[in-house]
């Protein structure tokens, strides 16, 4: 039996908003530890991995590991009907081997909405994701997630919006991280300096650099990743020319959402 | 031209 309860729908609504535009299906793995979700976009360029530990839920009962593929577009539609303070219950029973039930209950008027989702095949997930040692990354940048989202939006408005292949070059050099893109008739660079934590202790931009690094990424994907900002105040971007970049948002004390993408390589 | 590799080139099925 699987039975989970969250007294505020917000967390799950935000998770779906953070992944459903880029990823159409996801694999949900429930175990004693918690929920582990993985999804790949249809081009197999980006991977998202989410962990929500059992403690993130107000009630968590999972007596047998359960893995299910679910359609994220359908789920996002259902969750858009849920209010932020609705109580969510997630239930699956062993004899219903191919359905999971999500129930939204309004604490104010007692209205209950019930959605049954059929399991679907997933896009080749889950994959094995090793934890790479910190030392393998050439640079790490931590900044407010709202700032990262703003940077992506600025770059998108400059780059030709009709061009799906706008590339952003992220360069880290000492105490600066630069975001560079080329539009039709010029270029745009956004420079972020490491900020003094004394001034704004809650919103630092921190740069750890082992060596200078300059990598190219697809802006369209970065824009989607920046939607993780509803889940965390800070984003950490780990960069390496040999490893997939990781855009990580920590979810309070109870988990994380990590987006992985390889840099584009000059041919 | 910059080529985009698939993430599956790096991570594999368990």
C-alpha cells in the first residue's frame, strides 16, 4: 500500500510547474526513503531528478517500493485546479497495479476532487546518476533563484525569440560569472559579481572557481530549468567541461530538484 | 557549430 498526505498542495503544484513544460512523462519511485522522480525531455538532452524525502510529507506510508510512469501534462492540469492550501492525498493499492489516485480536499468548503491517473511508459528513465565529487567541477556558482530566472528572461528577450537554438555561454572567471548570448544584430552580456554577504546575507551570489571555465548551453533549456525557482530561494550551478552541468535547487531540508545537461561542444 | 550531446551519452540505465 502507498498512502501519502500533504496538507498544502503548493509544494506539489510547484514541482509540476517546474518540470511539466519540458518533460512530458516522469518516472515516480516511491520507497521508504521518499519520492524520487526522474524525467528526460523527448530529445534526451536534459534530465531532471527530484527527491522529496518522506519527512516532506505530513503522512507517508509506503510498505513496498512502487515505481510508476505518469503523464506530467495531465497531472499539471489537475494540479492547476487545486488550491494552494488544499490537502493532497496520494494512494495506490497493490491490486490496482496500473493506477494512482490523487485527491484534493479543500479545508474550507470540504469539496473533494479525485483524479485517477493511469500509468504510462516512460522515456527511458530512471537512469543511474552517480554523485560526482565536488573536485570534478571546475566552477560552482550559487545565486538567488529569482536572479537566475531574471537573467534567463533578459537573455531570451534579447536573443531572437523565433530561434529555438539560442545559445548562452556561461563563463566563470575569478569573482565573476558572465552570461553571454548573440542576437541577430549584436551580443548581450550579463555580468554577475560575487556579492558581499554582509550587505544582503540572504541573497548572496557566491562563486567557487578551481579553474576558468566557459561553456555553451541551450537557452531554451536553461529557461525551463529556471522555473525551479518556486521551490528554492537559491540555485547552484555546477560547471565542468567533462560532466553534465547541474542546476540544483534545494527544497528546504527535505530534498532537491536537479536538472542535468551536457554543454554544447565545438565541432 | 556546437553539437549538443544527449544526456544518455553520460548516464545509463541501471
